[in-house]
């Protein structure tokens, strides 16, 4: 008892000014955080109040959540938020989605952010047939889609980390134009009638062939893609690659081709030629850092860089 009283006396005898100042500063910091969170939730709720399934309301709500973070990414690259040109690249083996962006007065795009992919087919080699759970490889243009009967397409923007529930919150995703003419040609050559489809980029970290992210990682991808100015820069592009070509030597590529799940129907030599064709587009973009001009001819993609843009 004596010891406790002595400690109490010692504490009471110390000057309380520094303690009060520290507590006051901590309270201010807590108040600022609470106010920021309240403002985000309020703006999110206001944006969705009219219709939680309206594309414009969804974008406004997502922007309210991600803008502080994404605006900082842009500021670090000298880009004004929101950027007007956006391009996405997926690397299956590396499990990453790259976001490239620029403003209209910039000559070249910059790598804005790398987002982790948490669920998809991470094994190199293209999708070939319906039901193989493979993720395609190639050059695609995503479209935005809303409404779904699948829980993994739904995100409650008031509880972003919660698993999706059909009818709770908003359903939104980006679906690519797979299969294209080359995908169908490849599937037919392997004696398949149906190459599959409905390949999307979405949240909730679940996949049977789609590229899926954690909800919090998907929101910036969605918002930036929605801000892409298709009238000026053409349709939004998504480049799907088996791996980063500059980091995988020829011998390793050959070994990966042998491991491809469809190697009996799609020979390793054909797969290596296909990858070499994808690498051409990969290299053209790495040189130009601008959306590609892509056309399809019998047997492969043909690439060219857009006319040089004005700006720094």
C-alpha cells in the first residue's frame, strides 16, 4: 500500500503541461481521422442514395473512397487526377496488374501503380476451351458491366472489405472482348467448338478464369479505367501477358510451354510462336508508352505505335 501511495505522489508531483499537450494533440489527430472517415462515408452514401446500381453513382462513390490515395499516386508522377488516358497490363506469372496513365498534354504514359492479383489462372498459356478455368492472353478492350446474379460481382461500398452479397451494394466489373477472332481460330485449330467467354476483371478475390483482386485493390482500377477518355485516346486497352518477357529467357519459356495444360492440343512450338507475337506488342508499348494500334490478321496480331503526342 505504501509503495502505491508513493508512486501516486510522485506522479501527482510531476508537471502536467506536457501530458495535457500530448493528450490534446492526440485528440485532435483522432478527431481529424474520424472527420475524414465520416466525410468519405457521407459522400459515398450521398452518391449512392439515388440509385446504388447506377453507373454514375457508383463511380462517384468509388471516387470518394479512392481519390485521396490515387491522387497521391498521380501527384508523384506529375499527373493531374483524374488522368485522361489509362491502360492496363496483366502479368499472370507475376500476379500483378499494372496501371499506366497520363494527361492529354503528356507525350508518354507512366506506370502509376502495380496492384496485386489475388485470384486468377497464374499459369502461362492462353484459354482454349469453355470450362478450362484458364485466363486468356492477348490484347483486349474491356467494357463496363453492371448487375449480376453472382455474389463475387457485388461490393458494398459502405463495407468494402466484406464479401459480396447479391443485391447488397453495387455490382460492377470490367469484361474483356474475349474471344476475339484469333482466340476462336486457336480454339478451332485445337478441335474445340466453344472457346468460352465471360472473362472479367472484378473484386472479391475469386476466379474460374477471370482476373480478380481484393475489393480495396479493385476500386482504384475501376475508377481510373472509368475516367479513360475513349473519344480522344480510343477504347480502353487491357494487355494480358503470360509473364514479363524481358525476365524469362528462351530456355525457361520452352519449359513453361511443355507444362501448358493444353500442350497436347496446342503444340509447344505453336505456343512459343504465339508468345513471340505477344512480345512484339509488349515491346512496342514499352518503347512508345502509349495505347497501341492493334489489328488482327490470319495467324497473329499486328502492332504499331500511335502518332507521337505533344507534351513533355
